[in-house]
C-alpha cells in the first residue's frame, strides 16, 4: 500500500516509521522540499529495504492513503478539490449557496468529529 504523508515534522517521522516498518511504500511531501528529502533519507536508513521517497503534491495525492501530519493552523489552508470525499463536498456546496466558504465547512466537519469522541 502507498502511504503519503503531508508534512515533515515529528508527527510525519513517527507515522512514516510505523508505515515503513509495516512494509508500506511511504511518500513524503512538504512545502520545504529539503525537509522532506532529509526525512526520507532518515526513514530509509532506519528501516532498511523500505521504499521511502520525497515527492511533489501530485504524487502524494495519488497514494492509497494520505495522512496530514500538520499543525492545526496549517491544515486550515487546505482547499477542497474534486478528490474531497463526496459528503464533505455536498456540505460545502450547500454552505456556498448560503454564502459561507468551503474552509468554514471543513472546519465545521472537523469540530463535529472531535465532539463525537
């Protein structure tokens, strides 16, 4: 399975280590390409034989699983696209008709999911 991780900090290091140890192919993407390359090299050395690479955003989006390893404020800047799950797009479309932005819809969904726990 191909696991893409967006971010190259401590969360990405931990998640990438577990994914690589589990035999999955890991793709790392970060705004700072050098950080992604450094983390990919570190994870490759830590788990011999694992396929860990630094990639661009398009290659990360084509993975089987995409993990966001970002601090909360950075996640706010994500844009909803055609790859966004259908139930989130429908909510966004309804809110846009009501004059709200897609970013507000995503934040609302995340807040509701947190309250359910």
